[in-house]
C-alpha cells in the first residue's frame, strides 16, 4: 500500500489471507423443524472448535412464525447447562424472520453438541425453524 502526503510518499506492506484455514468458530443447522402450538423443538449443532467458547456466543435464528412472541428460545451447552436466548413476549405479534442474539455463557468448552431449544408457548400461531447458527 502506498500513500502520498506533503511529507512524501510512504509505503507499507500487508498480507491478507482468505480461506478456511485455522479454527472454525461458526457452525449451522439448516434442517427445517415445525414450530407447533405447545411443542418443543431441539435442533443440535456439533462444534469441533478448540478451547473455550467466547462469551457471549453469537446465535442467529431464521424461521417463519407469525408471532415470535409465542416462542421461548434457549441454548443447551455441551455440558448440559441451559442459557436463555429469548423469553416469550407480549402482544403485538411480530414475524420471526432472522434474529441475532448474544448469549452469555460461563466457562463452556466450544467443542461438543450445542442445542437450540424452541418452545411455542401459545396457540393459534405456528411456523418453521428454517436454520440457526452459533459462533463459539
């Protein structure tokens, strides 16, 4: 990279590496799960990342549901600990779509099975969990 200023021309060299090398930290599950009234969905993802999960972990949820406030979403860590992602809400209803969450976790290893647990707590609105991802 070269820049020119009143004091002269200055050059610096940088190396940009693009690829899949290194420790992958984001994992996803693209399996569709029906979100039925009073039903619970357990959607697992297996991480092979090394070390501890970086808190907060990043969780992205994509789906269709005409009343996302009906949904209580939690995250089950590989050691069985459960963390709240989103509590049920109140009216008015909003579409689920794609939502991004930051979830504080405590001393969790990154490797293992992380499970998104979605519970539809109320009647009259159903949908589909299309996919979710986690960055540990």
